[in-house]
C-alpha cells in the first residue's frame, strides 16, 4: 500500500507514520509538509491512500483535494483537520472524500480509515476477477 | 456541554447482563441526557455526552465508539443530517435514534440500526443496547496491539515534551505582541498534537485558549487571560509555562 501523508506539523506526521508502519509494516509512505509538495508527490508516486491535512501552507488542503480529485477519482483520500464544524466536513464531502479525521484523533480511527480502503480494494479486485472470468467463458 | 466517563463500573446488582464498550450519547434535552448517561454508566459503559450536533459529529470523527445514540431533534442540525454527513465520510459505527415518533426496535430512517422512544425506561434502554452492542469493544486490540504501547510512541511523546518550552515561548511572544490570530493558531496546533499523544489535559486547555482567542478582541480579555492561566497550569506539570514569573513563583 502506497500512502501519502500531507501534514505540516512534525509530530502529526510522526504519529500518522508510526500508526501506519506499526499496523501495515509493508506500507510505503511518502510525506509532504505543504500543498505544493503534496501535489508533486501525488503525481510522481501515485498513492493508493492519502491522509491530507486541511490547514497546510502554500495551498489549502481543500484546494489540494479538488486538484487531486480532478486527476484521480479513484484515489482514497482522508481529510485531517482540527476544525470539526459540520460546515468544514460538508465542504470536504462536496468535493469528494473517503474519510474525515478530527484532531486529536485516536489510533483506532486511522486504522478504521485504512481498513475501509483495504476492504474496498479487495471488493474491486474480486469484481475484476469475476468480470475476467466471464469474458474467458464467453470466448470459450 | 460535554463530559467523558471512560472508567468502567460494576454492573447494576441483580442484572444478568454486564454491558461493555464506549457510547457517544448526543441528547437535545440536558436532563434526559444526564439520566441516560447515569443509566449507561451504571450498566458498565464508558459514556461521552454531548448536547448538540456539531459536538456529536466532531466526537464521532475523533473517537471509535461501539454505539452512537443520536437524538433526532438535536440542534443546530437535526440528527438525520448528522448521520448523512457521517455516512458521506465513511463513518460506520452503529447508531441508535432517540425519537418521540417511533417505538423500540423501529428504525426511523436509513442510517440507524434501531430507534428508542425518548424517556424510554431503564429496561427498554438496556435491552436495546444489549442487542446492538458488539461482543468486542471498539477499544479492544488484537494482533499487533497498539502503536501507543511501543517504545517509538514513548519516544515521540518525549520529543514533544522536550519541545514544549519552545511552544510556550511562541505563545508568550504572540501574547506579548497582542497577536490573537497567532495565539489561536499555536493553540490549535497544541490541541491536535497533545491530544494525539494522549496529553488530554494540555489538549483541552489549548482548545479552550484557541476558542477564547478566536472569540476575543484583545489578549487582555478575561476569557483569554483565564484560558492562558489554565494552559499555564497544564504546562507547569511539564516544567514550563507561558508566564515565567508565575512559573518561577510556583516552583
């Protein structure tokens, strides 16, 4: 699993990295501290999962989300924010997010979000397998 | 209004079911909220009580709960709107509606496993919860265990504690310059990081300061000064503070 963590606070990044590395030792993690770097890394190393802070320098996380969505609708993106207002969450869902974590959050919430990604990924893989099987049957 | 009771209690004597787990209780009526909080706590559950939709959504996105009891008549947005928003971000903790419109066992809308009438008696509430609560609590850990129990996590906490004097200094400079926006920004950061690291008292005090700074017009406003004093009390436990004179006096 390729993961992109976008967070300007060093301890915040270390916390997220620590949780993911502990529970998914094979995960490959890249990190960005601002919006511009996040988009560059998103293009260079397309992640399966992105954990994206809203309050980041250079380009707001919601703007970054909109650009990421314009290029890859299938990427699993979880917003992270210290602002828990419903308006803030609604803005993110209008653009299109797969999860939302409010700081401070529990380790378990990070795990739940990534498990939702792995479940979705497995379901999609099964669908592809079934479709592939159907095609080969019709060819026979 | 928000209180958290994480400690487990002995089950009510005579009851054969001991419930366990964590419940978010969002109730529009304060008295009813306190009654249910008491009942659930006595039944052995950890309860977080909130009185409005904003707080309920925020807590649901911070903490893993085994069950969420959501009053459909919450304000400012109703409980159904809160559920729609939670589902839009993939939130899937089981939910129970509190409503005047439905009898027990009836799900009033999509997004709820069941409904309870408001002012349901203790037996109705506990029967319903016994059916809905999972066997394993959201707080339970299997497999690789918690990262929070590792040395790497302890190291991260130690590093952060080592940085607290700098953070206190930043706050002090922002206050001395009368820069409320900077105070709110730094407090916002402390709230998130300290909370993630389990420094709950510090996180709560920082959240209060953030709120006071955002709502205040000057650093001398009483709520801002009080919030600074409360944060100083928390920082003093880690050997630092934003007020060196007060800190020195307290040593």
